[in-house]
């Protein structure tokens, strides 16, 4: 007696349809699970048998073999318990097999038959849609997440008995009713506001520019100048995620089980701030199971690296290729997976180990070679991928002491950023996967970056004088186009290109040589 039930196994942020074949034959009572199962899947046979008995089903004393095909894909987690239990009942002829072919099933079983929530329900629903299935049967707690995928039926189940009664027709389940929702992911008011930051108007304008085009930023300045404070408020001025962007982010968090309680869709752009002791696998993903790292968890959001030179060099260097491609490819002995990682990289660093190099009124205790060695921890190729480099200054006393800051709130910047992003959405409406200027490939640069004659001449002089690379040239064009979007220019004007060049030439080597020329560092 053989029965087949379909479920899904996670590969990266996608699900592969898995066929649970259940064979029940004569022999000594035995329950075996094959098909490259990991520990939790092998243990599922114990929970399945107990759940079936405690639900009131009497199984025949026979040899039960469960095969999870394809056998070359590693099966992880407890999501296979519900389909295995239904397959065992069908193989024992306690229910018909035909209804099982309409759905994909996923759910963890408790010993008394209650169905517990699982990870990766959204990828399972996507696999059901693409596989031509009628729908999915998932735990009640995951129903809202599965319902994000339109075009399929979502059957929420609380107990194994409910699943059996629906499939036998005794008591059909009511499909989950999708609430009417906008295609835009709405957002709540930000808890952190730009109005909290006193002073630093130039830095705020540069962060507005970065948010408008999705550009990478490094802030260099002394302790207490507001670098971390500004970075943590950057999400408050970012544009609202589109439904497509929110769906991509939700899939990543669903795979890791990081969706909050009663949270079906990620509505806020992620903000990830890993500690500088993180490993390269923790940052870009990896490990035995090739899980997503902080880089992918910040997809369509912000990855903030505070104290940038304190990160290990091998950790920082693995960022170079993903920053260019927007994807991270992980190759392991038993699988190859790809995770999306289009993030805004925002980093903060001190100007020297003691923090007070070139700070008026403060004496730096670092020797010249220590300052250069400190900055050398961040490689040139990595800096070449940064669009904006900012130098923050200490906040003046009169700005701190004001009773009312009078600073523009995040809503002001966010409104301008939304308008600029709307122009970019219209520009790239025929280019799937491109949402902002920073993601623009080289083939689109000449098509969309139209320069005035003065702007063209200014860019040529900057490339020749500062020895900028071809990558730097392209990033200046993207940044200038974002400035034109913010100001509503039909083409890139000389003021736009000048601002983009100013943001580019403030890199570590030029800045250091300019400030150490003819004087020992440490003298205020």
C-alpha cells in the first residue's frame, strides 16, 4: 500500500516541492524515514505515531517506510510531520489518497495532534502557485503569511483531526479570507526622528541624497559627533517599500522564522547593525546549512557597520562582490544557494584610534603611522564601492543648548525622498529588479544620465585630476542623477555633478594626505 503527499523543502529562500512517499508493508512494526533527512526530520516519526494514536487513529502493525524525494536535497525542520501523518493514514486506507494531490502540506505536530507553526510558509505558498496546486494546508498561525501569495487557496488547520475531516469531506475547512490590502506596504510612524539630531546639516542633506538613490555611505568623525545617531534614523527617511520589495524581504525572514507574532508582511525596511566581532559567515551567510547572513537580512534596507576599521579584514573583503551584484552565492558540499542582498551600506568610523585626529580643540595622541594604519584596515577596493564619504564635526554648544532644536523632522526628508524615488520607478518601470539609481547597471548609464556640457567637462577634469577609477566615474554619475531627481532637474547639471564629485573625493587617502601635509598628526 503506497500513498503520496506533497510538501516543500527550503533551498535558500525558495521551496522545492518534495514528494512524501509512504509505503506500508507486511513485516515487523518499524517506522523509517529516508531521503536525506536531518535530525528533526528523523525524529518526526516518533511525534507522528504519537499524534495519530492520541487523535484516535489505530494504525496496523506493519512496516512503514517514508521516502522524501528528491533524495539529493537535504530536508530540515519539522514541517514534514503533517504531510507524513496524512500519508500514513492514506497508506493504511483510513482515508482516500486523491484529495492529497491538490495541496502542498506543511506543519509540525505536537504529541496530542495540534498543529504548530513552522518556518518558510511563504516560499511554500510560492511553490504551490508555481507548481499548479490548488492551494496549501498550513498551521493557523501561518495562514496570513501564506495568503500573501494570491491565486491559491489557503486552508488554516489547528489540529490533525481537522485536516483529516476536510480531506474526507466530513467537515470542510473554511479557506482563509484575505483582508483587502494595498499593494503598497504601509508603515507606522518612526520611533526615531531626524529632528532629534542637533546640527550636522550637511550630513543630513547627504543622507537624504543617499536615501533617495540607495547609495552607500561612510561617516568619519570624532566620538559624539552623531554618526550612530544619524545612521539609526536613516530608515525613517527611506521610502515606503513596494509590495514586491516587501515580499522579497518577508521570504528571507520567513525562512529564518524571524517574522514577529501576528506579522505576515514585513512593512518596515530592515535595519541591521551587527557587532564588529561578527564572522564572515555571519555577515554574508553560510555555515553547514548555508543560512542567510546579516547582509541578506538587510535586503532593501540598511546594513550599518559601526566602528568599521574594527571589523576583521576578511569579513569586510567578502562584501565587495555582493555589493556590486546584489546577490550572494554560497557553495557548499551538498547544495548551492543564492540569497538577495541589495542593501544600503552605511558605515561609521573614527578618524584615528584615539578619535581626535584633526579635531579642533582636541589633541590627538596617535602617531602618523598609527593613523594611516588605522585607515588602511579598510581597503581601497571596498572604498571604491562607496558613493558618499562624509566628515562629521563636533556639535557646537549653542546647537546642543537650544531649548527647541528647530531641526527638520524625518517626514520632511522622507517626502522629498519619496518624490525622487517615484521618478526612479517611472524611469525603471521596464527594468525588473531595479528600484533605484544605485542599482542601475552600466548599460543604462548613458541612456538615463544626460549631462549638460559644463557637467560633462567638470566630470572629465575630476576623473583626470583625482585619478578616479571607471567604477568611481559610474558611481558619480548615479549620485549626480539622484541629486537631479531630488531637485527636479530634467538632466544632470553642473551643480549636481559638483556635489557628487565632492562626496567622492573625500576618501581616506586624499583626506589624510591633505590633513597631515607638513604637520605631525595630533596637533589641533
